[in-house]
């Protein structure tokens, strides 16, 4: 094995040969950072029918050599990362794993590790080390300071050291987990978060509505919902399918999220004020109670930060109703500000209720391995639930405000539909459901992707990354 303290400044003959099997968005991101850092032996491949196109794309990238298939990459490389769709991961490892160079280190860039572990143990030779990884962010987010999970499964300490040095150009924050702990953490930080935004998109598509164009979802928390929903649907469906379908913890959580949304909606329909208030307060106390650091700096300093990232335009003050949260019940009182119509924030109420029902403490995972999207989602949940005024306004809107009731109905139907889809465990069904919704929003993706990236960066820059 090459020296574990190797760096891009070392002579080329002393540098490790880096192999990337799968050159989708994440594989390409890794190759770009490795090349820029000065690693000089980077061997990459994708499906054989993409060989010529891949050669043309990377011909001017220093250090990058495109090979025809994973056999060639595996035979030449000291560190090999499989960046392959979860659905096909086992087959690809079965094909190329036996060709792995003696003493090489192998990793998988997958969001669910149980199938990866099984594939590696089954198909890799015994004289190959396993130190896996997972960047907990998408390819359009800067890896700087983001969590990067490292899993030393079958390897000596010097193999882990070499992997750490190879990955240094990403400038990510290493998080050391086992395969099993990884799947629990990613389920807790990603599965239900994705399900919430998938459900929002499906609900709005079913209603044939771009709500930010009707002056409803244009301000504050609503801007987060819209931008992240569009960001998710502008990605590839398989990025989310593997995590949801192949991770048992994720399935359980997504089912509970749909159940929470349904039961809260039933309380809304029944007008059961006491029952709804008791349930939401109990969820708040479970998530933001004894285990929550009350002196923790909030993730979102103020929701006005979102206004400059809105896809819609805020209507004039005369066209908006008074804000119940501000107690402005007198239409003649023009001194108090007016805001967008009150919203039940059912997606957020259901999220915190889901965490409470499953005994999940999301802030534990926030500091350990939070994705940017999870950080935003827990941030808006915290923003709503830590304010008695805002939380009571949402509960009152859920009970008495009818302008959002049709949206809430569509959301519940969508959440249950996604839960059932994932329970079936069928990738084609998931793909069809995802792509149908994505097609409705496709014309908005370009602007939304730019705004969403800028919004995430602004919030990451202005909010604390870790608890005090």
C-alpha cells in the first residue's frame, strides 16, 4: 500500500492511484476537487457506452484519465470509490469487485449502507480493505465544512489515514460511524425531511398550482418550503429512492410522518381545539423540552432573510389580511404590519409530531451529521415551535382558517401516497411518481436552483453550525 501520509505535492510515483467508478454528479464533484488539488493519478469510468463522451468531457482536466470500465479502474487504483445508484450497486460491485487490486481500499458513496456492506463483503476479495464514505450534501453544495462520514469497516488504521489524506481537498468535516449507525443517522436526518418536501411538491402538482405565483408562498418560512421542494425535484430521482426504500429505519419514519399528518388533519376537521393543542404541545415538549439546549443559538436568526430568495412577489399591504399572530383584529388599525394569510404549517406540525412519536432527538444528529436541507428544515421547525405566538397562530389557522384547508388535504393525500409507494419497495413506482411531479415544476427549475443554492449558503453563513 502507498504511504498513508501521501499528499498531492508528493512526486507522482509516490501518489496513490485514485479510482472513481460512476461519474454522475457526485463522482464528478469528487474528480473535480481531486484534480484541482493536484492529485495526478485519477482513474474514472462510467457505463461503457458513455466512454467517448466522458473522455471528451475530462480531456483537459489535469490528472484525470478516463478508462473504459470498472475492471480497469479496479486493477490500477489504490483507493476506489463506487458512486452508483443504490438500485444497481450490488450488481456493479459483483461485476468489478473481483478485479480489485491487492491491498486496495474500497468505498461506496451511497446514502444507505446496509446493501453496500452486503455487496462489499460478498464480492470483494479478502485481501482488499473497506473504508467507506458518504458526503452528506448534494453535488451543487460546497463540501467545505460539510459532514463527510467515514466508515472503517475492514481495514488497518493506516488505511483510514490514507483515505483521510486523499479526501482532504474537499475540506469537509469527518464524522466516524459504523455502517449500522450511519443508516440510523441518515434516516433520522434525511428520510422524513425528503418525504415532507416530496409530499409538498406532489400536493401542489395535484392542485395544478404554483403557489408562490398566487401571493401565498412568497415570504419567510414559505420561501424555504418552495425553494427546497424545487431543489429536490430538480435532482435525479434515484438520489432519494435508495435511502427511502432500502433503509428499514427510513421506511418506518416515513410511515409515521404520514400517520402524524393524517391524525393532525383529522383533529383539524373535527375542530377539536383541545385535542389538537394538547397533541402539538406534547410534541413540542418532547422535541424542544428536557433534551433541548434552551440556550442554543437559533439556526434561523430571522425569517426576513428568506424574503430576498422568494420566487414570487409580495403583494401590497392593502391586499393582505391582518395577522392573527400580532393580534390585529381591528381592520381600522393601520399601524400594525400585515403579513401573508395564516398557515397551519401542517408539514411542520407533522414533522415535530413524528419525531416525538418515534422518540427521535433531531438536535443530537444536527451537530453530528446534518445535511444542509436537514439543517434548514429543523431550523424552520425550531423557529415555529420555539415561539408560543407563532405556534398558537399555526394551531388557530389549522382549526379556523379555511384558505389553506384544500392545500392541507392535498398534502395529507400526498404524504400517504409516498408512504405507500416506499412500502411497496418498487423503484419503478417511485421513479414514476417522482418524475410526474418533477415534470410539472420543470420550467421553474433553473431559477429555483440558483435561488435555493444562494439561500442555503446565506443561511449557513449567518447561522451557527454547531450548538454552543
